[in-house]
C-alpha cells in the first residue's frame, strides 16, 4: 500500500470506527463533538509514522506540530481510563501495523 493510500485508509477506518464523517476529521472548520475530537486524535496518533507532525496538524485542520504531541497525551490518558476506547485503538493500530507510542 502506498503512503498516500495508507493515510486515506487510516482516516476512513478511524471515521468508521468512531462513526463520524471523515470530512469532519480533516476540515479546519469541522464539527468538534467529543466523538470527532477523539477520532481526530486517534488519527494523529496513527499517522505519526506516515507524515511529519506539522503535516498531520495541517491535514487534520489544526495548526502546528504541537497538535500531535497533545493528541498522543490525550489518547494515552483516555486509553488508560476507557477500556472500550483502548480496544478500538488497538484494533486500528493492528489493522495498519502502527506501533503506539504508549506501548513501546
């Protein structure tokens, strides 16, 4: 799978898993419900091996490279507290063979 194709597949899979419109994940003025925010943060974590942090921030409608660090932190905290969220995260990371930063 080519890099661009994998990026698109990750976005679509995360959107499907969290039942959100993929457009809302990448739009600068996209909806900011908790479900979309969680999905966007998971996308950022899963895309870390595919893109530069600044490019991920831009792709996901945010500014700057610091978005990815914040997303990793938020996803880590949520995964520690919410077993269902953790299962979803692990399912997606396995599907795309992505090593999660919170599980070195």
